[in-house]
């Protein structure tokens, strides 16, 4: 018997049809709601047209697809096997001697393929657009606010207000990001024309310091060398630079894991660790992406298994409710476990793989008990 028979291709077609229908409805509804949300939040502070709101929402769309795809696969699996059951096709398939393992294979293969596709293709694409969305939204709402990024050369931080901007570079950080080592600061001041501020800035001074410690409302610099245009170089033991940053803000401004694609995550984890920052949430993101195929297969099997009971035997509504609750439970269990992994309370691999594997093995055990006794 070939791996995929005509019946299996038929079941796969039913699942794909249901998946396309569910995704279409979900994405259209979410897109409409998100456009209104962008007009309410961003448009409430700055001038934002409907086309601008649609553009922002479209940037978020791939990430929304990534997040809703497991549930869309669950609903599509339920729809496909419910249709087969109501048309008595499932009874005919069983009567022909085909076991549940055979006609559930298309669902498992589809879940595996969708998990790999999401991990390798959709996630990197969604990460790039999410980064563009956050940059565009921050540019509209938070012009002049602090930003932070990591590169191969160290940590880059930007802070400022309406009158000046300061770019800060540090080769290494300690104490969770509040202690910067080997620091360089470039300060620029806003230019004025006829007493009115312009969008242009001019170089004001450069500061080199051995260390910068974030205090309450200022940077405490040690071992300072200050260079101001047309003035001699000045060396100081200490210097205070005002800032609106605090420790929590500094860490929150660090790159979001959602803006880093699957293929870039391993390198970014190494960069983050080399810079002296905690990379737990990036390790968790990488492990969660690697566990996506298992999660998708588990979701697809939950949707299929709860619809295997023959229509004439009744009780299908209760099984559908149980399947829906199991999927919601898996989602919250996954989120809770991810939080533990992101904070370092649990190993990322354990936190990412435990929920989907537990549900997957439970589902496979249930199928084996029902089919093979």
C-alpha cells in the first residue's frame, strides 16, 4: 500500500480546505480590529490616516498568522473530520478496514509540515516585518525616546529629549545592563532658526569613560575624557550625565525576541551573552520555535481525535468541547512554561518541549488504546 492513498489525499484536501477557510475568516476579522486599534492608539497621539493604519496592521499580519496558525489547524482538523463523520464517509473508511493510524496520517503530516514552514519560513519573515512595525510605530509615537540594540561591536544605546540627543556605545555591560564598560558618548544639540527649533542637530561633545553606572536620574561616569569643539581635551575623575532611563526601562528597550528570526537567533544569543546580558528569553524563543512541529502535530491530532466518534453514537458535542478546552489548556500551559524559561526559572529546552510533547504523547496513547486496545 502506498504511503499516501487516494483516501488519505482526500482527507488531506478536506483539512487544507478547512485551514484556508478558518485562516481567511480569522485574519480578516483580526485585521479589521487591529486597524481600528491602530487608529485609536497611534491615531490618538499623532495624525494617522486609514491607509497608514492599514499599513501598520499589515506589518503585524505575519506575526498574527504565526500565533493563530496552531488554533486554525485545530479548527480545520475538527471541521474536516466532522464533515467526514456527518456524511458517513468516516464510517465507510473504517468499514473498509483502514485503521485510525492510516487516516490520521495526513493530519499528522500536515501538522509537521506547517510547523516546519512556520519555524523556517514564516517566522523569519514575520520577525522582519514586526521589527519594521515597531520601528515605524516608535518613530511616530516615541521620537527622541531611548532605544537599545546589540551588534558585533557591543551595546548601542540612544537617549535624548527635545533639546539634545546622546548616542552611547559600550563594549560590555554588567549587573544586568546598569553598569557599562569602556563607554563612548556622542552628544548632539538641536539647532534653532529664528528662535524656533529645527529637525537638525549639531555635534556638541564626545565623552570617553572607563565606566558608566546608571543611577537614579543620571549616568555616573568614571575615568572621563571630554572633547568639546574648539576647546582643549579635559580629563575628569567623575561626570554626571542626566538621563530618563531606569534599570527596568533599559532592559525593556532591549530587542524583542519577536523581531529576531529563527535563522538569526543562534548568532544573536551568542552576541547577547558576549555583551554580558541575560539571553534567557532568546534561548526560550529559539527552543519554542524548534518545538513548533510537535505543537502543530499535537493540535492537529486533538482536533481529529475528538471527531472520530461516529455520529449515530452521540456525544460529539461534548467531545468537541473537551478538545477545545484541551487546546486552550495547552496554550496556557505553553505560555506559562515559556515564562519560566524566559526568566531562567526553568531550562529553555524543558520549558519549550514539555507541553507539546506531553499532549502529543497523551493523544497518541488515547488513539492506541481506542484502536489497538
